[in-house]
């Protein structure tokens, strides 16, 4: 297929290579992740393009499919890769909530973070990206099948060296100490508050993700009656996506109304 302005007068890291992931953008409804392999072909209802045509092309270039339809080769974001590549047998935390969690936990390179309830590894992947290159995520998951899927997913992004998942009920204890933060995605987190407390550094933040208000109330009662936690906050993040068309910008008719509640708190030294 013909290339349209695919100048390679760029650094090597800006050029598509074999085994790279590429986001092929045709339109808002047609966005595909390709793992570039010599000899492979991508096909859609809008036409096809051979992977060989993409090797050596600069990210951001316009390409033409076999039908003449324009397509753009973009460098995928972590969000693109996670939500298009990951196998997800469990409910996952949505991007709108993950963004807030990253801020509340003050995630940055070098941090060591506890995660309870790894599930499919979606949140784990985002945490791992931001603690790299010298931090670590210590995940606890009671189901071996979920743990295996999570590690397989995380490996797709090359983040496995920043993650250690243990097949263990966190209620039995956390092996690590002096951790910088914790993300808890369990149906009954009040059961493990003392375990989490013992694993964290003084002052460390913790975020609990809970789908129902009944759980929030029970957790709040436990936290607020304890002398080990302060700065308890309860949030719900509402996201409203807009339909962007020329002369017709308006909210989309459908939206994700509720995903869950975020309860955050900080560890203090108990008197």
C-alpha cells in the first residue's frame, strides 16, 4: 500500500520495528492494536495492510489501506494496551478511578506498593509502570488462575520485573514491611485493616475500592473508630464523555454511571 509522508528522518525509537505494538487508527470506531510481525497482514472491513509496510515508518504517519482508506499509525498508550490486549476474567477498576488512585497513593519511581485483590492485573499494570524502574508492586491474590492471567497480561507490557504476585489470602499476613502505599480491592477490607497497617510505613496512604455504599459504611465505621488511621476521605468519580462532531458537540447518550467508591486514609502511629 502507498505511504503518505512517512519520513524516517527521526530517532530510531520513533520508527516502527518488528515486534513493536502499534495503534492503527482508522476512525473512532476502528482502533486496533497490532503486534508488528514480518509477513503478517491486518484486515478489516475498510481494507488491509501488510505489516511489512509499517516497519520503518515513523509513529504518527498516515497510511493507506488497500481500499484507499486513510489510517494512522500511532504509538499506543498504556491504557490502549491494557484495555485492548489484556484478558479480563474479572471486574476491573476503570481508568477514571485508576487515575485518581495513582494521585492519592502518590505513585512514583522507586515506591514499593501493596496491592490486595490483583484480579486481571489491570491496576497492577498501571502501578508497575509508574514505580519503574526501581520500585515494586507486591500483589496478593487468593485465586491461582487469576494470578497467572494477571502475570501473563503484565508481561505483555514488559512490566513483569516490577511485580511480584503471591497466591495467598492477605488476611494471613503480608510478608513485606515498610511499604509506601496500598491499594485494596477486596469485598471485606475491614477484615484485614491490622494486616495492612503492619505492612505500611507511618503516614503511608491507602486506597480501598468498593462497589457498594453498604461496604463503604462498614469500612468507614471501622476506620473512624480506630486510633490507627486519619484523613479518611470518600469519593466517587463521575466521568462524562462528549461526542465531538463539527457543529454538534454534546454529551454522549450513554455513559458509565457508577463503577465504585474510593475510600482513602493514612496510617498514623497508634498511641
